[in-house]
């Protein structure tokens, strides 16, 4: 059959083409053929198939190693810890840790801690301690709100 031969010829010449692109190429060249017939001839009759490649998982942002702080009180990290009481009620703990000395200046435990509450806790901490150079956060909703930016 001429169509089978032509499909094989396109596949050999354009080895990166799969079945859908070969179908489009045939239609552009004037062949009046259904895509299902091209698929049947491509996969079953001609025994062709395009090798599938596994895609590498690529990070959206390039990862950079965080510098290790040399002096205490200059770099803090904030994170939430979740747990549940015996009664089944959930609660959150906002933990703040000094990355150099591993000191924990505050642990706030409440049922719900929003962005405005995080700002009030930070204001209380920095009323006693000097302001820091770096504050490390993750992308939790409490940290992504406008209250913390303000």
C-alpha cells in the first residue's frame, strides 16, 4: 500500500515526528486520510513508535545554598508546627529560631495564627531584641499575606 510506504518514509526521514505530526504532514501533501487510519498504519501495521523520553524535574527557581550566619542575632528562621489535642482540636505553634546560636526567642501556641498575628508576635520580639538582617520564611499562607509585607 502506497500510504503505508509513505508513512514509513516520512518516519525514517523525520525521525522526531510522531503519529500526529505525520498525519498533519500527509494532509498538507494532499492525502485524504483519517487520523485514525494513520494511527492504525503507524502503530500496528508499520510497527513504528516514537521513543518516549522521561522529562527531568526542573525547579522553577535555581537553588542557592544559604550562607551560614557567623554572628548570633542576625538571621532567624520562622516556621509553623501543627498538632492535635486529645479532643481532636488542632493547634499551631509559631517557632522562631536563631540559625547561628540555635536559640528560640519565641514559640507562640494558638488555635489559629494569621498574618496579622504573626506581625504582632514579631513586633513583641523586636521590641526586646535588636532588628535582624535576614528572616527566612517558607511559602505558607500566613507568610504570603500583605500583613507581613506591610
